């Protein structure tokens, strides 16, 4: 009776193990001699291999090449009981899709022989969320850094501009009192020209700090680009091919027309400088819908309909270190005397002032792309409003004349 009860208990345990093995939401496998002997359905689902395909397969075959040494080392530590914590690594599914896995292994005896019992979970989604959170935190850190720099630069620019106003005023008064032949006149004129250049710099600094007055208008970016096309051809030179791809039915945006022209010019000049031996400059526009996921992954981005302005060059590209700092005021990679380091800072300030967002994609030797996203507005552009007002005025005058004629 005792043997019968023991046999029954073992049979029930085997049945329970089989149920757990079959229906577990954790991948389970048994290895002997370094090869799979048994795998449960969830393991097969995760890896994309069937049970037959996995039999006698070496588990390292599906491990991400760069993680193989790490996996082997940690598995050995676990089997020696030197480490008890699960470890994370990447595997490659049968369809070549990479997955993040958390695994733990234990030494067991199976059918009288030493074996390895392993279990692992698919943590790809968790890793993706962690990466998104890390990217968002980096965006926040960068935004806070830029905001601190802008406030500092804005305060300096504001006070410096007051000093420059006094210098320019007294220079003008001095020139009025000096004759054309006075030897001091040339020096005073140099002072005046230098103060004008300094004023231009302070205006740029005030722009990037959002302290400069703007006249926001509803505009069609396609119309702006078509207006600037001839000028862009002149400034980028004959060695750079200008290509424009403008989407028909482009939505409107609300921005200062002079400022968006400055954005396009600054980005085009930067592109030209990155292509000293010639290349291609592609400017595109498009209607895009930024979804909740995009907004979650980028700090201060609001989901909804946007208009995208993209500027791409085939130039030298940027290293990650340079890309990290390109929007900082006074940061430049150009030779001394060939750049103020305010061009991209100004672009950033204009875009942010217009409640937009700017992203940059670049790799050394593979060119650079700037993508600007501006909120789309459902209003007529200013030029259409002007035409409508003109037609309305003419109609009002015509009706008044007709009524006058009838009296």
C-alpha cells in the first residue's frame, strides 16, 4: 500500500509538473551536454523555433553575438552558486528579430544525469520603456540646460544692449560735431560700426532667449520657400545642388515671417559649410500627425497635426558629442573668426518661441537632417486674408457708388 501511495504521489507530481511546464508564461528549458533536450511551448513561442528545431541546438546559437561571452560567464557563476540574480541579455529569434531576455539557470539531475534547468522571460517591452524614459530624461536635462543658458545669455544681452545704446548715441553725437577732415572722425566711425555689429549679436541673443518682440502670422511655408529659392541658390553656391520637395495642400503655421526666413537661411548656410566640396541640399515640407507615443518620447512635444520642415545635406555629419551641443549659444565647430556660434541657437529659440520642436539626425560622413515640427493651424494665411480684405473693400466701395448713383 505504501509503495502504491508513493507511486501515486509521484504520478500526481509529474502530472502537475507537465501542466506547469506546458502552460507556464515563462520560457522553460532543460539542457544536457550543452544542448536543448526539452523546451516548453512558451519558450518556443518566444524564440520562434519549434520543439523539433530546438532539440540538440546549442543555446548560444540564438544569443546576440556581442552578449555570448557575458551569458556564458553568468551561467557558469549561477551553476557554481556564485551568483543567484537573474541576468539580462539579447537573443535573436528565428525571424532575426532581437529580443531582450531575463534568464536564471539552476543545476538539476534529470534521468540520472546532470542537467541545467533554465527559465527566461521576454523583457523587450520593459527595456523599450526604460530606453524611452532614459531618452525623455535626457531631453528634459538638455532642455533645462538650454533654458539656463538662455536666461543667462538673455540677461547679459539685455544689459549689454543698454550699454551699446549709450555708445552708439554718443558716437552719433560726436560725429555730428566733427568735420569730415577731423582725424578723430575715422576712429569714431569704427566705434560706431563695432557697436552696430555688437547690437546685431545682442539681437540674436535676445531672439534665442525669446525676449525679442515678434509679429506672429499665419503662413504657408511653401510660399516662404518659393520666395527664398533664388536667394538660397545664391548663398549655397554652384557646387551645391538645391532640391525642394514641397507637399501640395500643406497646412498653415503661426510664426513670424522674418524669423522663419532666418531659420531657413541659417540651416542652409550651415549645410553649405558642411559641404566644402559640393553636395546636395534637400528641403522638404510635409503634413504630419504626431501621436501620443512620439510626444512621450520627446520632451515638450504636444500630439496633434503639425507641419514639418526638413533640411538635409550630404555633408560631413556630426559626432554624437558635437550633436549634443549644437544648440548651445556660442558653441561652434568653425574656425576662429568664421562663426559666432549663435546660428543654431537662434534657430532653436525661434522654433521654441513658435511652440514647435526641432530634432537633428546626423552621423559622421553621412550628412545631417534637421526636422522642424510646427503646430498646424486651421486659418487662412496672411496673403489670402489680405486678398480677401482687398476684395471686400472693393465690393463695399462699389456698393457705395451704386447707392450714390441712385440718389
